RNA sequence: GCGAAGGUGGCGGAAUUGGUAGACGCGCCGGACUUAGAAUCCGGUACUUCGGUGUGGGGGUUCAAAUCCCCCCCUUUGCACCA
C-alpha cells in the first residue's frame, strides 16, 4: 500500500470533479435548495493569500455537508474584475487592463482549484466581461428610469411620476429638469471628494478621515458634476430590514450607525429684522426654552443675510479660515472656535432674542446646517458657550450645569407649559405645540448621503447614458452593452476630464448627442453578482424569474468584515430597487452573513509584504497538501476570530490525515484489513458520539471542535486496529463521510479504497443513534466543601441517596468525613456529591 | 469619549441551562524502532514548598463560579463635534 501522499491524491480528485462536473447545480423541485456565497475576490497580481481560503473553506465545508444532507447546493465563484490596480499597471506599462486581469484570473483559478473547492465552475462570472456588465448597465438603467414614491415607499417607473401643474405650465424643459431631479440615478453638482493622487472622485464611504480608503491619499471636497444614486430614499428600509437578517450584531450596528437615523424636530426661528426664518434640526425639542444662541455652519447660504455690516470682516475671515481646514482637521480639533454674526433670531417659544453665531463645529452636510444651541444640555454647546462666555439656562433639572452639561433625564424647569414633565413627555408635547402653531414639525434625519456613483477612470463599466440638448437620457436596451473604447494610453488627462474623453469616435453618439465619459465604481459589479450566478448565461435577462425564485435568498454569505458598510449596503440598496420594480422576489439578498476573522502572520501582526510575514498557500499545499491546509485553517480557532498562523501547527493536521489513512487504507508495509463484521460496541459508541458532535458543530460553524472530535474518533479507530488487527467497514465508512466536507480528497480516496466507485459527495450523511452516544456509567466526583476528594465510576441512574451512600462508603473519601459535622449534602445524579461540613 | 467583541497552560484554543478547568493540536520531555539521525509510533506534560494554588485584577451571590452580579485594568475593532 502506498503511504498517504497528497501530491497523488489531490490532483486526481480535482480532475475527477471537474471532468464529471460533480458539483454542477441545477434547479430541482425534489430537493430543498441551499445557496452558499463567498465574497468574490478582486484578482490581484499578488495571487491568493491565506485569508481568502479561510472563508472559502468554511463555505465549502458547509456546502459539502449540505449536499450529503440532501440539499441542492449552489456554490459559485467569480471575479470582481474591474478595478484600479490593473488600470495603474496599464498606465505604467501600456498593457491593456483586460490582459492583466485575464492573466491574474488564470492564476487565481489555479490556486483556488488546488484547494479542492466544490464550485460549479460552469457558473463562473467576471464583472469585466461584456455579457456581465451589459446587465450592470441594464440595472443602472432601471435606477435611471425610476423615482422613489414617498407615499407608497417604493421605487416606480419614471413615466409614472406626477409632474406638478405649476411646473408643467413652465414648459417641457422645466418638466424634464423636474423629472431628472427625481430619478434614482441623477446628476448633481454638489461638493464631492476628489482624490488628486488617484485622479478620481470617491464615495463618502471610500474616504476615511479625509484620506482615500485605498492608498491613503489626501482627498478634498470640491463641487463637481457627478452621478449620484438616491440611496437616501431607502434609508428607513435599509435600517428597518436589518432586523430580519441573521447577521452579527456588530455589522448591523455599523450599518445602523452609518445610516444614522435620529428622530427629532425641525423648528423655524424668525430672524430679527424681517430677514426670514432660520430652520434648525434638533433631537431635543424639549430643551427649546433653554436655547440661548444659534450656530450656523460657515458654509450656510443664509450667512450673508444674517451677518451685520459691523461683523462682516470677522465673519469673512472666519469663513476663509474654516474653508482652509480639511474635514480631518475640523474633526480632530475639538477646541471650539467661531464668531458672532451680529444677527439675532427669535426663540419661537418665548420670544427671546438670541444671538446667531457661526462656528465650524456645525456641519453644512447634516440636518439644515444650523442648530439651536442649548448649552445647559449639550456638551458641544456647553463648551462653546463657556469659550464665548454665552449664557446657559437650565431647563432640565437633575445635573449641575455650573460644572458640565446635563444630558440625562429629569423634570423640566424654566419651560413654561413644559415644566414638570420628563424629557419624553416634553418632547411630544412641544412637537404637538410647534405643529399646531406652524413653527415646526417632527422629523427623522439620516446621516446617510446619496451614493456618488461616477469615477474618472478607464477600467470600469461605461454608463448607458448619452447627453443631448434635453440633458441625459438612457440608450435603448438593444444597444447594450456599451463597450469600452480601445485607448492608446490610459493616463489621467491631468484635468478633471475622464480618460474616456480621449476616445473621440466613441464619445460621439450622434450629431447631437455625446456619451457619458465617467465609468462606474468597482462597487457596481459586486452589487448584484450573486444574482447573475443564478443564471449566468442568460442573454435575455439578468437572470430568469424561475432561477431567482428558486435560489434566492443567499442562505450563507461569508466574507471579511471590511465590507460592512460599503459592499453590503450598496448590494442591499440595489436589491431593494430591483425588488420594488418586481425583478426579484426577496426584499433582502443575504439572509445569513458571517464575517471570518483575519489570519495574522506568525509574528501576530497583519500579514504584509513589507513585514515579510506573508504565508503563500501554494507553499503550504506543496508541503502538506490542500486537505491539511483546509483542516488547519479551520482548526486554528473560531471562524469569526482573528488568529495568528503557525506553520508548525499544520503538522498536527498532517499527522491526523496520515493516521486516518493508516486506519483505513494502510501503510507501506501492510494494507489495512477491512472486515464486514459488526464492530465492537465501544467502537460503535465512539463513532456515534463523533457523528453527533460533528453534525452539531457543522450546524453552528464550529469547525475547530468538529475536527477535534474526528481526531479523537480516529484515535479510537487506531487503538481498535492495534488490538484486533482488523478495521471494520462500518466505522471506516463513517470516518470517510465525516471527514469528507473538511478534507474531501483523502475522503474520496478512502471511500474508493473501501470498494466504492462513485464520488462520496452525494452519499447520505451518517445518522447517529442517541442511545449509542451516552455511557451508562460516568465518573462521579465526591467533594468536601466543593473540593474534589475522590472519584468513582458509577451508573448514571443512581439516585441522590444512593450516591451519598456510595460516597460515604468510598474508602478514599470516608476519612475526610471523620470528625466533621455534615451540614448538608448536595448530590447531582450523573455528576457529583458535595458534602458541606464543619469541624466538630 | 461612546459602542461591540475578547482576556483561560510555553503557544493556538476547549469547556459558559453555574457542577471534575485546560478537550484537541503545537511545542517540550521520556520511551520504541534505528549504527545514527530524519520520519513514524507509544506515553507524559497548568503551577506547587505536595499543605495547596490557579481562567486579566478586586469585591459579591452560591453547597458549588471561567460561567451570574458590581467596580477596575488591558487588547482588538467600529464610530467619533451628526445637533
């Protein structure tokens, strides 16, 4: 018999699975479906790192298990293939990004296949292929051709948008503009993040503390003509529907936080001197009587109206200073600064005249860009009032406002008709009062902004949009896909013009119309790829109704936590639009989400080239094989936890696989003799205990403890083989089946050696007999005051009284009771007896 | 500052309906095989002055606490002037 050699075994089965299309998935009415999804990779030139296979192995194990449990499993893989690195490579070398990408995909495919994952490769997709991005463009068209009906809370076709009579009166151009401004995809001139180093604008989500998420380059806000997607229309639903999802709370929390829903009221303050009203948003309308000044953002449009001539120069100076500060500086510098505008506003509840200041701690981008300041009950306003020596009026008792702002609850004071109420009651009463008087109303405010959707890049999806005299319009479906033009060079233009402007022939759509020059961000393709897997070769629809109904939603989605607010929010948003328009049948795409923890280098640090602590999967597979690598990554610890890699640790998995091989197949001296006899009951019990543990752990994704259980079982098989000189078919087959999801190559080999000539992938998962998983006798401990003094193997069925008597009779234990008063005896059958004693 | 997760042998980690802490693996020690080593196999392995002591630290509840309660410390991670 040959010894275990993964270099022979693994390629053999990988070829078998590919050739026989073992994992081809088809719609079948006779089986329940299971859709397991991996976050598809960007095929970088670095190839796979050990972090990728961690998530992929986890889903693969679940898929293989589910197949054996009788599920019809969909497990696809593809490529998030548009992206900046290939474009930057093209700028440097002139190589077309497509060529680079295709080569990288080849390498990724080789590496992934070497790990023996059970993907249905017939469903492989790549976001940069025309037959894929044709549908990305088509979905964009759906967004462009829709508006959000606030009444029914859903997207509707733009043709159904009612145009107000006064707009219609102004003529067609006015109606067109009105319509364009209601679309879910619209053009805006608002300030956006521009990254000079990357030569493109970026979404809010891609900029962290004023630096680009990718590359950490400085970014600045500047007004530019850009495509936006109206994700804010879905803010409420994106928050609400999180409740129905089986995701880790921390990820839900991050999304809720990002969407940032807060309830409050908007209130109009009349400006002194008939200058109109200043509108604020506040979450604390109950403290309205305590508003002693107002603050507007330096960028607020009313600032010039409010500022008096005497204050003009200092306000101008302050505005200049504030605009020079990046948001990063504004955020980090907690020292309060600001200047008085000279203007006053009237507090609507008590008519008092309060000064209006401008300060950079109020942001133009949130709420109305203006606040009512209640220093007694808001920490920021308190700090500002202290710094500027402004008055502080307590309206909620319970704190000490001479020391700090009090933000807690308590009875209201100094608040006229609100006096005596607690915060919540005061809130509803004042909102009712404001609404009645027409001074304000309840309002829900979100932090979420619309999604900046255009990039000044080459390697992305072109927009299915042309610009003519009537503004932007989408091109007919029949003209999709819009392909990228070939370029001589991919360099940024040096201006804000996208590189596609260089393709003059392509840009010209007709005499009167020009193509859109921006491309879509990388998030576009990944916002719906899980739908294309369902029906990847369909050239009539993005996927068939039938396939969508059968497979959706995704039952298990595993990937890194770094996508908590970007990809996962965008994909949910697109899915809801498609849902509203009747193209998909579920409101949410990903029912269960699991985030795998990062694998660190051996030094406990994040793996990186510069640290030189990167572990290459190719090397690990070369030395120990894919099965050992898969087992080790799952054995390291809980899937969700961050954990350091230890190459020596994989030795244990190698030994385990060798032992599993030896107890079923044999070693180089002896083939293991397999007999059909009934195995001894002890071995059978070990088998059933293992089946139970592995089955339960798989349901909970507790792979590490499942592997541990299989090691114990294999040890028992080895002992039995040692003792009896033979192995039993029954218990050997159980081992092969249990190991199969984790280490599929060796499992197939063992299965074959046991005389089967078909794949093990669809064999029934072994069932366990509960009665065989329990032992009649257990070790019961005898304690004195909670300390273990003796142990004895006893029947589980002994009563408390019998246990106590047995303990008293135990010759090792009895001496401990001498000269003691037994105060109390606690006996737990099957576990322990505890004597509570006091010295006599 | 606020939120979340976590802190257990030399190391990765088990065990949380309160009931034998340290499963399983690495490493280490010893043994078998071998001229020898590697590989493989078998056994041992929390600390200990052998009384006991031990799950980040301190208190509490309980016959009994890694597990429940209170206070504190540390690590990772997310948010951070969002009115």
